[in-house]
C-alpha cells in the first residue's frame, strides 16, 4: 500500500466512524451536560463535517474538527487504539487491528 493509499484508508475509516454517532463516541462532561437537542445538533455537525484543510488536517486523515453550535465552540478528535484499547494501534489503516474512538468536547475542555 502506498503512503497515499494508507492515508486514504485511514480517512475513509474516520469518515465512517463520524457517520454513526454513538458508535465508539466519547462525550466529555461538558457535552453530556448539554440538553439532548443541542447534543443532537452537535452530533449532526460532526457527522456532516467536511471543512478539512491544511490547518486542521495536515496529514489528510480527517481526524479532527472544530465548529460552533448554538454559540458554543466544540472540537472532535479521533484516536486509534489497539484491540485491547491499551496502546496505540499498530496500523490505523487496518480495522482488524484498530479500534477508533471519537471524542467530542467543548473547546474549553481541551
């Protein structure tokens, strides 16, 4: 697999994770404290996020985003773990050895 193919595989897997709120998403206390309607808006904005550029996605993996929802700044990031969720994944492009976790947080929680 070329480097470009490797990055494209990671990006596609990250897009798939973002498309399914709840599937290995972690919500920080600030997000959990938001009313459910506001959480739903934030989930939809993460799922639809497509404003990737060199500043927020320098490696092309589509693993970070920032946006505003109802006057609040939120951030999301995707981390790659091994199957035991104890160490970093040996290969984030390989779903057979990687568990992804998306963390959604208020900017002030970063």
